[in-house]
C-alpha cells in the first residue's frame, strides 16, 4: 500500500506540473500588436492656395508731432493739431467711429544731443497718432490729402495699407485650393508607396497677405489729393495635412 500511495502521489505531482506548464505557456502567447512604437504609417504633405481680390478698405496712421519749451505747451499744440486733422478727415467722409487714437507720447529733448552740449532738457516733443480707416476708397485720396493739409508741417503719415474688409469668401477659396493641392500630393505618395490614403489625422494652416502695404507721398501739394492705387490683394493659405496610410 505504501508503494501504491507513493506512485499515486508521484502521478499527482506530475499531473500538476504538466497543468502548470500548460497554463504558463498559454499565458505567454499574445496576439500581434496593431501599433508600433513609431505609430501607424502616415504621410504629411504641404499644400498652397492663392486667390486675389480687390481691396475695398484703406487704413493709415496719421499723426502730429510738435515741440515746445515745456510739457504743457507741447501737448497743447499736439492736441490742437490732432483735433484739426480729425475734423478734416471726418469732413472728407470718414465716419468718426473709424478714427481711433493709437499713440500719445511726450519725450524730453536734450541739449546734449549735439557735440559739446549738456544733458539739460531743452524742450519737449509731443506726438499724437490716429488710426484712420477709410471704407470708401473713392474718398481715400481726398482724406489723406486733407489730413496732410490740416496738420501742416507737424503731420506724420505712415502705415498706409489696403485690405478686403470681408475676406471670408477669399479665405474659403484659398483653403479649398490649399487642401486640394495637399491631397493631390498625398495621393501621389500613397500610390508610390503601394498604400491607400486613409483618414486625415491633423491639419495646420498659415495665412498671409491679409494686409497690403501701400505708399503715400506726405509732401503732396495741399491743393491735391494724395494719389493712391489699391491694385489687387493676394491672400495665401498654406496647409500641412497628415493622412494615415492604409
């Protein structure tokens, strides 16, 4: 009986060991991974879309710059001049709500600016700058000319630019062209790599050309309007699109 009991125990231990081995083997068997450390195959392509439109709005920085021996006089002269300029552009057809103060500054002037001078303050310079928006381009030349005439030698004219006030349609067209350009290239790469173009994974865009700089002659005769040419405005949209490859 002792030998039979030992044999039974040995068989039981052997069976248990075999069962454990099978369980361990089953636990180590895993299915293939559907993703790798580098991620699924994909292609990133850039596309460009360009459209043109005729500007319908002009903006300009129109300011005055005055100098006086003391602060009060300098700022008083600047305030007076900028009011005159404001009244002139409004009279020329600009809505007063489209005239916005951009900068007001007072800067001391030093005698030491010249060789042999001292660091003592010799006077003050006051600047007052307006941002003027002209929504009727037919009036733009007159507006700028009247502003220069009203401010006289104290006038400072800069930052003249054109834009399309509502450019949503142009942007939409440019985006469509940019995406179509990117997709066409992506399809070519997919074909070259014996793959199919999958879903879009990411899109980023960059827009340029929404403002078109222009030049204006500040020294134009007070009896003449400042000549301007709006030309055409080009809006560029560039996109970077990432597609999955099937």
